[in-house]
């Protein structure tokens, strides 16, 4: 069944291709809602805040991920599990960006604007 509620940002895909952007978006939204402490180590938060965070995180997961992590009730445990599953992408993206940066040459572009676009894409 399609999620009828309007999401604050794109839900995490099961492939994890949008994991890095989703993590940043989730942390910003949780901090804005005074729930950022719920996904940090050694937190002293109320169970209501943990429940709100779990609702928020689970709303932004792919349906198959929701089923896979159905029994996880702690937002810190869930965020750690997702981090362990998808965090390898940081090293992959970093190594790919380093390779592209090393092989970037201005003479490969017809216009400086195209070169600048490539530089900004790699650096982001």
C-alpha cells in the first residue's frame, strides 16, 4: 500500500543508494524537532521521544526495510543497524571522487562552465 502521508524527504531505498543524503536529512529534522539526542550514544531521553523518533524513522524507510527491522524498538539500535548496512558507501564515493578529481582536466571540456560544473559535482 502506498504511503499516503507527505514525507519530509525521500524514504530510504532498500538498495541504500540515497542513504547518505537521507541520513543528513533525518538528523536535521530530528534536531529541529528536539529529538536529535535519541539517536546518540548514552542518551537520557524519555520513552515518548524514542517513540516519536521511531515513528519518524520508520515513515522514511522502504516497506521492505520496515519489515526487516520490524522488531527493533530503539531508534539508536535501528540507526546503528542501518549505518552498519549502508555506511560502506562513504568509502566508495570518496574513492570514486578522488579518482575523478585526479583525472579531471580542463582541456577535456569545451567551456569553463562545464568544467566548473564537474568540479562542483565531484566536490559535493
